[in-house]
C-alpha cells in the first residue's frame, strides 16, 4: 500500500497556494443545541451562536465573507421530516457577511431545537 506524507502543497512555482479549479469547500459550518451551544459535532469559522428567541439561532463568523454566504440549513436531528404541516424543517432566515441565521419550524409553529448550517462563498 502506498502512503503520501507532506507538510505543504504549493503551485508549480513552489510558492503560491494550489488553485482549486471548479471546486469549492465549505467555508463555515455549525451545529448547536436548542440553548445555542455548539455541540460535539463542532463548527468551522464560527466564533459564537446568538439565540434570537424561539426557533432562531445566529451563527457568527470568525472570518467574514466577502458577500453574504450561499448556504443551507439542516433538519433538526431525529425530529420530523421536510414536509409542510406535520414535519420539521430549518431554513435560512438571513445571511450577511458576518453571520448566518436559521429558524426552526415544526407543525405550523416555530420551536427551539438543534440547528445546523453550512456556508459556501469567498471569505473577505
């Protein structure tokens, strides 16, 4: 079996970073519980979570985006499904260069629960 080990990967000139062509990686993600605390699933580029009242969580970035991030919010863990009226879903409430806000909606009402998100885009 082969093994590759390295400390640095650089462009052909030996100094510039490698360019990802037609690829993008998540620049931020987070997973928090109903109280707004980051869970064991962790986070990337999230400095804190603000509780915006019933159902609302705001993930504050450590490093801001150049433009509001394109992203997605995840379903509450183990609760409901993505169906209107009887299920449960989380949606983006707002996205700025400094934060990403989500809200949880279940059975035609807002409720507190675990929230997840990930954001793509260019950092400032």
